[in-house]
């Protein structure tokens, strides 16, 4: 390959928009994934806390002849 052809390839800017859109799409995709994983982790923590609260909220009555409140 001669030097002139290499210079033409380096100076050629066709397809530049496509590369820019691809990079922008990749950044948006990675950002969306990070946010979705953060939301998923937060939901799991809150759901676990809610389940624990519900399970510990009810206390059964003592056996008879005690009266339940």
C-alpha cells in the first residue's frame, strides 16, 4: 500500500456520523444497564425489608384461656 492511499484513508471522513451514533448508542445502553441494575438492587432490598416487617408484625394469641387483644 502506498503512502498516498494511506493519506486518503486517514483524511476520509465518510461514515463518521455512523461511528458517532454507534458510540452514543453504546453510552446510552451502558447507562441504562447501570440504572436498571441499581433499581433492581434497591427493589430487592426494600422487598426483603417489607417481607420481614410483615412476617414480624403479627403475633399469635396465647393458648386458651388467655384472651386475645
